[in-house]
């Protein structure tokens, strides 16, 4: 009986075959945000045999994530998501090179994170980062698979630079925070995440195997509770708006604007992320010493967690800090300056 490798069933598919599998093995996929959508899509691509899988996330695992974020278990709570995801993925498929970045994707680092990527999958939770990904993908000519899921409904679209329109053709400006529901305000049905993320992973496989003609057209809408799946036509020819500031006029405002710094409230987290205004680099030992003067500390993967004045600070070597229990960005910035450094 002939030897069968782990991809045998996938190679049997006429749309994949040996050539498609070889293309997957030679490719790189970038998943930005390994929360609900990102964990499922990263897991699917890892099992499919994508050669290099690069995962990026700024957050740490919380107990409430486990209902839908499939790469994590209870022992991962408190650890950086990118590191916990990598540890799970390397045990899933040793053929795949897993690169993990515990970082906030912004204008300063996104081009480097995209180096060599043949596709970018959106697992983010905010439109500012999505518009950044859209800018970078359009400028660099890399396919971008946008998706979102909240409540029992989800949506997604494949952006093919130079072929289709982009995210800003659909949404010229980010919606106001109060205009969109979040998992914190509306909840999220776990199986919905699998529906949307499996669609994302399938589209990524089409792109990476060079089968662009098979890529989804239009905007996909999913509703897990009503069992509906619809496709809405794009509003412009090929989805491209002649007045789009990004793909038509070549203005990459989110990519080429001032680097983000300061404080930002994390979606549904009861936390504020503070990014230093200048480049810093500490070792874990240095962070433990620095924070240990002010409160109880413990290591959590490639970060240090400290309880200070009733707040929980998770500090990364680049100075980026997540402050739980903070609901005011100005207060979080002041606490950061006092405990971590300006």
C-alpha cells in the first residue's frame, strides 16, 4: 500500500493536487489578530500545510476568550496570545514554520510584518487597524481577506489589489465606535466564528494556490442563527470607487500617517493599551526588577504581569503595556508613566 502523508486527503482534491500542495508549502500567510477568527483560520492554514504562518497579536489570553478562541486552553490564561498560539500550532504541524509576534500592528511595523506574505487575514477587532491593513495591502499588492463576527452574524470580503476595490471603497471612513456592536456589548456565538473563519481560510488557500478566478466576489454575510449566507454585490464596477482615497487616488493615510502612540481603549476588554512614544527595549529580568519595586510580579511568556494599586499591568519588552481595570485613557497614561516609564 502506498505511503500516505498528512496531506493525502487534501492532495486528492482536484483543485489542490500535488501542485497546489507544493504552492502552499512554499507560501507565507500573515494572520493579524489571533482572537476568535484568527485562531480558527490560523489552525486551518497550519493543518493545510502553509509553509510559513506568521501570527500577530497585542493581547493576552483571558478566560472569556475560551468560549470561541480555539487555540487556547485554561492554562494559557494570562499569557500573550501570539506566544500561546505558536505553542499550540507547532504541536499541530511540524512541517510549518510558525512565527509569533506579540505586538500591536501599526504604521511603524506592518510593512516588516508583511514581508514575504502572499495573503493577509484580518482577525482584528477595530477599524483603525483594518484600514491600516487595507492601506498596506493595496500599496504592496498583497491580497487582504477582511472579516468580522459579532452576535450571530458575520461578514467578509476578499480585497485583490488592482483587481477589486478595497475596504475604503466600502467604508470611506471608520464608523464611530458607538455605531458598531462589539463582542462585549452584543456577545458572540461560538459556531459563527468557525463559519466565518473557515470561509477566510478557504479564500486564503485559493489565493496561495494561485486560483484567483475561484476567489469569492462581493461582500459575504453570514447569520449562524437563521442559517443564512448571502452575497451582496459591490457598489461600484469591480467594487472600485473612482473617488477612493486609497486604491484610486493612492493616498495611504493610515499607513503613511504619524506613528500611533499613546493610549487606546481595547475593544470589550475593560483595559487600556499604552504604547511608548519612543523606542525602548527591556529584558524580562529588567522588567521584573522595575515593576517589582511597586507590586507583585510574575512572568507570563514573553511579558511580565504586575498588580499595582488595584490594576493589572502586562508589560512587554518593547514597553507596550496593557492596563486592566482602567477605563480612562488619560489615567492609564499617567499610571504607565509612573510605573513603567515615559
